[in-house]
């Protein structure tokens, strides 16, 4: 069963070790990461962020038993478990599989993970138009056509140059 836990990022290794000691080495931790690139002072800064912030997905067969969760409740680095996740297991499994399907070779979530539907404004995150916002006129599988000021533009989705605002 999957559970979602809020953690203290500084103590994540301590938390994992305590989980391994208390319930065994077959615990699975999953924290999807994204790589952000920002253009600043003619340099590209690369920053790694966790998609879920201070939350971590954790899987173990014994999590169905509330007594096991109670024994883990006071581990160092653990803030709390989210409650009542029994009915949300299919959604969590779908989320994890969607994340893993959209990971690149380094384990970072690709741009294809983010749904562009119902979004009408995007911001450039790299290149000469960094931090500029454009409005969407038309979208297809390969590119997005938009307008920025008086100018019409076409941007390929494969380049990961923009994100929804």
C-alpha cells in the first residue's frame, strides 16, 4: 500500500534508515524531481526541485496495518503521515506510473508530464526570451503558436523552453 508522508528534507537519510530498520529493506520511496533551467546574466543556472515539495511517496505491503504506521510515526525526519489513503490507492498508483513514464534517463520529469490543456499563458524559462510571457493562439502535438506583444511566434514543445503560468 502506498502512503504519503511529509518529511524534513535535511533528515531524509536518517528517516530512510529508520524505516529500513523497523519494517525491512523492501520499502520503496519515490520523490519525482524536475530540473529547472534559468537564464541569468548570460549563464544557465540548473536547479533541482522536488515535484511534491516536502512530501514523499512510500510503498510497503505492511502499510495496510495501522499498527505499523503507528510504530513509524515517531521516526526522525518524519513530520506526519497523510491519513485515509485506502480509497486513493488507484490514483496514487496512476500518478507514480505517469511520473515514471515521463522521466528522462537521469530520472527527472520531462515537460511532457505537464498537461497543456486549458492553459492560455506560458512563460519562457530559457533562451533569449527568458521570463517573457506569451498567449496561446493554437496548439498541436509538435508546437504551440502564440502571440507576444505584436509578434506571432511558434515554439516547439520538444525544446522545453517554456512552462504554463
